[in-house]
C-alpha cells in the first residue's frame, strides 16, 4: 500500500543549530507579540495532517562535547528550534551507539565520511502545503537564536536537509499506525537509507521501482512496519553558515524504515544486502544504510556508548 505526496515545494534552511543553556527560555518579557496576527494566519491555508515534508538532520557532536550537545538539544533546541515552530507537528530524536555505527554500510559513503559519522539523528514532520510558511519562520527564528547566543558550535552537520514526501509503503496494509503517527509511536528503531539514482532522469523510475516492487517485497515478514520515502530540496542562500548545501537534490531519495524491533537484534538478518538489491535494478546505488534507536528524552542515556 502506498501513499503519494502532492503540492511540491522547494527551498529551505537547516537545523538552525542554536542554543546556550544559560537561558533556554528566551523570555522576552513585555515585548509586543502581535497576537491578532496569529488569528489571521490560522484562518487561511492548508491545515491537514499529512507529512508533506520532513526535516532530517544527522549531526556529529565534537569529541569531548557529547554530553553538552545532548543536553543543549534536549533542553533547548528540540523545543525552541523545532517543535515550537509553526507547522512542525511531530518530532523524534534517535541515536547510534558505537555498536550501531559499526553496522553501517557501504564503507565508502557519499553521505557520511567516515561512514560512522553522525551519531544523533532528528526527524520532524511538516504539514503538507506549509513548507514555505515554515521556512520563513525557521530562517527568522534561527537568526534570532544565534543573536541570543543560543548556539552549540561544537558539532558538525553530516546530513541535514528539508525533504519532500514522495511515498509511504506499509507492511500490513491498512492495519497499524500510519506515517502521521510514526514519530509518536514507540518504534524500537529506525534505519536511514540514502539512495542515489544514476541521473535526474532515472530518479522517477527508481522511485517507481522502490514503491511498486522493492519496498513491498522487503517489508513482507520484516521487523519494519513501514517505510517513508523523501527527496531532498535545496537550502536557501541565507542558510546557517555551518550547514553545507544539500547534495543530490535532483538524484537522491531518503528512506526511513520504522522498526518494531531493536536494530541491534535484527540488523544482520534483515537489513544487509540492500545495496546489492538496488544495484541489481540498474537504477541507482545505496550511499548509506544507518540504524538508530530512540533516545530517552530528558536523559543522557547512550551518551557514554557513542565512542
């Protein structure tokens, strides 16, 4: 069973990466918030529930700063830099312990160099048709967070992109949670797969092969309940300087496999060989397969297992 997206948008910025823990509230006191404008904005435009777009950001905290990074993101940025923004309606953080990092492949990746880089992953759903509205807000808020010194600089963005939803394929048809629930449902793991088509003309053909043949076959009897497919969009020129421009916007697809089992228990049996299967289609190549488990919000669990 598939679910296709519409109303494509382009543009965007990235995980604004901002935040000092000295005053994460950002309380502005008596500033005028122009509350009447919010009532006007709420009365117009799309307000459905489909995940028309996503922010997918994989980040590597610098060695020795793992705890500080985790606390900043948990205590400040996940909320002020993402969930509090208009039209982001779901979000979840994931982590790759060293054990999980060593399961990644291929060894030489166009996404992560080295392939183990990027031990934290955050994924957010953005309401379909509200991409441009969200982008205007996120550019502005991240500039403000930067001016307010709420920036944790000791980190590197490995794979950060806003992406448009292309399809969702379910293992069990109409049964089970939908993609709208995927970031709230307590899935035990997530596998990020990045696939590059051989050229811009081949991406549509690759997408159709994935949706109609490869993904349904892979899901059958697997620990994955569903897989969502996205395509990256370019970042604007006024993006944050520490986030590099997105690569492969005309050739790349990003797959998110939501697992009902811990990937440390099932990865070797189920998730190997994806690169060979895609290569055999003659339509593209796998550039990253990376398993993650969910973080435990409000804690530093797994931080001591990153290295």
